[in-house]
C-alpha cells in the first residue's frame, strides 16, 4: 500500500509544525551539488556533502536525538540563506546554529572561524594563534575536518601556511569554487 | 548481558512501517478516513518515540497504535455493536501464544496484556499505543491478568 506523496508531505509538515521532531532534514540542491541540510529547534545542525540520507540518519540521531525526520519545512530558513549565498547575494549567514555537545576547544575554534570574513582566507596556524593555542595548528585542522556545518561555518576559508588548499570534506574542487564565488581566488 | 536493540532514527522506522499502517487503517476505516488516522498514528508514535527504551517489536507497537486510532475513529462515528465487532477483529492474535489466554478480555485489556507479556513493552509504550496514561495501562494489564488467572483456575 503506497503512501501518496501528498499524505506523506502532510504528516511531515504537521510533525515539524507541532515541534515533535528532534532534527529535520532535506536535500538541498546547489551549484556545488546536492547538500543534506539538517536543523533542530535550536538551529542549523548539519550540512553534509554526502546527501544520501541513508548515510546520515544515525549521525543526525547522535547529534540531536532519535526523532530524525525528512521535513522540507524544517530547513526552509537555511535553504533560503544558502540559495542567496550561492547567488552571491549573501555574505553572512543569520541562521542560528545548533552546536550542542561539542567540546570547548572545538567551540572556541569554530567561534574564531565564524569571524573569518567573506572573500578572505586565513591559515590553520593563525586560527590556532587566535584561540590562544599557537602550537595547535594540527588540532585546528582536525576541527575543520569534522566541521558539522561547512559553508556556513566557513572552513573553506582556511588554507595551508603556503596558501595551498590542503583539504576539504567536499573535495578540493568544491573548496576552490567556494573561494572563487567569494572572489578570494 | 544481551545488548538492547538500538532505536532506529524515526525516518527509518516510518519508511519501514508506513505501508502496513496505511493498509490496516484502510481496511478498518476506508480510504478517506484512513488518511487522518494515518497522520494521527504516526504523530502518536512520534510523541512517544523519544521515551522508548529499546527498538524491539516496533512493528507490533505501531500497528497497535494504528488499531487504537482506528477504534477511536469508529467510536466517534459508529454505534457500539459495530465497535465491539471491530475491536474483536482488531484483537486478532498479535502474539499467537497469548491468543487463547486473552480470549474473552476486552480490547484494551487484551492489547495491554499482549503488549506487556507478548512483546515485553514498558507501560509507557503501552500507554502510547492505547492512547492512555501509564497508570491506566498498568491497570488494564493487571485487570486482564487477574481475569485470565480467575478463568484458568476456576
């Protein structure tokens, strides 16, 4: 017995409206490919370059709780801001972020990361210096690598000391395109 | 010690069981009324989902919720005699070993006993399935057990 798209959509919308889900997600298309975007009632919780929900459900449950449901409505705000960003009409994101359960060092690094301006780059070493751990460039690299909310928390703006792109969860070509979009390259 | 079965993310649970739930509700209520009941069933499941202790017997759990939503719908719209028939149909042995024992119990008591002793669900989970409070679920279970005991010892 197939559940019609209309009935399915009504359930998902109502669940989100009633605030019954821990984290809602949807697949958002973008010029750099499909993104899986997830938000809780606290804010944007995750953006993933691997947009197959099957790969992400457990991860989202670990972040926010077992009531994980695909719900376009839950990510409307984030989707709009991402669209504007990719169209070059937005330089800063206003959507609130759900950074629960992250350790203090990670939070302080992400906090500094969020201050790196649109269209500029910094290095792992400089970020380490700014959080008061000048020798922790490698640890900063690890935080970038595990960044739950790439693009919005702009780890693509962090490069190696020589200016090389070094690495990116979405692939180096994506990092390059984001920097080009922002006019940084 | 046995590892408890992990509770799957709700999306997976929903995708796995939505067709069966809709089939049951259509059979009980017809296509039109089944749609609202479908939504109500999964909203009830969602409300209780965060309180589940383990991920076992989720199919039985959600089908019991659906049966109770169907009963509630019928109760609002049909005379009592039909309701009793529908309840009897709903109480088809969800757990074969208990079927005979629970014969003759009312639908709520029967569901409570089967869920408690057949599926090992908590009173919280049973309460959600029956649309009642945990206390009422405990009450229905113990009343059911008392009746069974009286019948098999008499």
